[in-house]
C-alpha cells in the first residue's frame, strides 16, 4: 500500500502519524511490518505529574493476527495495494481503531521477567 501518512485534525490525543513505506522490522519476530504509527502518549510519574510523549507501534501481520482491530487493518492491506482517495477514509478509521487498541496494551509482567532473566544469563 503506497502512501506517506494520515493525520487527525481534531485534537492532539487523536493525532496519528502513519508510515506505510519503509517500515521497521517487527521488534517481536523481526518480520516485515505493514504500518508504523506514532501517536501521543502520557503517563503519571512517581510524583503524580503528567509526562507527555509520543509512542510508536508497528502492525505486524504475523504477531498481531487474531487481534480484531489489527485483523481489519491487515485485511485492508491484503485487498488494497495503494492508499488513495477511494480508501483513505476507511484506512483512517481502521488505523484509529487499531491505535486505540494499542493504547490499552499492558506489559505482561511474567514475559518481561522471563526475558530479563534470559538477558541476565546472556541468552537473549
């Protein structure tokens, strides 16, 4: 799918920048990705102060298959090889839904601990 980006016009929280060409490899499987999205992200630090930043997420057809919002976006890439005026609105809606699902992902503490142990042992 060719195209450079989609950007929201409503508020900072809704602004999503997308890259669909020359996307980075998946950090989980090192496979090809379909999309890189950058979006505002914030959290509270130890002093209960808001910290704002930008978060990035990639859409990997292998790793994210089975997630409803990802599946819809992966399907669009499968049937449309170009991002154009005829599908940009659908694309924008699907990206917004996928990013919202990504915003709510949490770290799996068990996986993180296991990977940390492997790293300490020099196996990762």
